[in-house]
């Protein structure tokens, strides 16, 4: 499996664990709030807000929580003002890492992220140091029980760029502007996906193993458990055997 698909699958499982702790709600509320602040509270005209609300619904967030987050973003309710941004750097083994954050205290977030990189053999870089290694794409994932031919035909007809299959996953990739169209077309045909998001896809993979792989996974886990961190993207590639060993 390609590294980004493998990590997406791990994140999907981890997301279910985070949801039980309520951590996923914290990140989704931030995204909804800042999307509403930037583009307004109308779902029809604000595509970023529409995607954030869709993801919140997929995560079974109560409607009242969604509505409050939108109102805080539009200023109809008092709320915290969030700043968003990106950190770039390298993890153990020279793996490229992008960290997207939303915070009400940039100083705290910078310190926490730098500490995670330093503790696990990584280093923060300057803006643009690794972003050129990634492409922003819409990504829709299906498990291996789905019919590849059906997904392939429906996705390409709806405007997808590519459909890939491996031993445990089917991956549909789209231009970000076509993501909603493709996802909605698949949904309307009754094709159920495992996850759907606009993400950063690495152009090339970086192989890691042993201690470096362990340090990398620990660093990413710490970053993703930080409430200020929205997303972590990386170009690692780890063998299935090594992944099983690390994941226990």
C-alpha cells in the first residue's frame, strides 16, 4: 500500500478512538468556526464550511454543536478567535511533515509542535521547505470489499482524476474543486466510502524502518493528540510488517 493510503487508513482507525474521547469534536468545531468567520455562515456559498459541516455530521456531531460553532464564527455568539497556519519540517529518517494548526495562542502551539519534533528526532523547517513535495487533492477511500469496477466507472464519470486499488483499499483522487461533485455522485449511487476529505498527497515516498519508524509514529501521534493541530501530513512509507510491529 502506498504510504499516504496506509497513513490515511491508520488515521481513520485513530479517528474513531479520538471520537470516543471527544477530541475529534474539538478539531471539527474549530474548523467550522474559522470557516464561518472567513466565508460566512451560508453553506451554499461557503464550500469550506460545507465540507467542515459534512465531516462533523459524519463524525455524529450533534446539530446544536454545529450551529453554535457557525454562530461563533459569524459573530452571532461570543467565541474564541482562532488563528490558522502551517508548520513544515522533517521527522526521523528525513521524512517530510506538514502540520496544519488552529489556535488561540500561537506561542503555545509553536512551543508544543517544536517540542514534539525535537523529542522524536525531527526538526522544524522554514515555510516552503517541504510543501512543494505535496499536492492538495480530494481523497475518497473505500475498503477492499467494495467493487472496484463500479467505483472506477462512477468516479471517473463524475470527474475524478484517478482510481487506485491495492490489497486492502480503493482510493479515489480528485482535484480539490471537484471533490464534492465526485463524492456526492458516489453517494447518490449508494456507494459507501470509508473516509472522504481534501488532503495533502505526497509526490514521492520516503522509506523508514526500525527506530526511525518508531520515533516518527510517536511524533505524529503526539502532534495529532494536540488540540491545536488540525491535520498532519507526511510522505513516509513503512512496510506492512513494520507497521504491524509498531502498532502492536
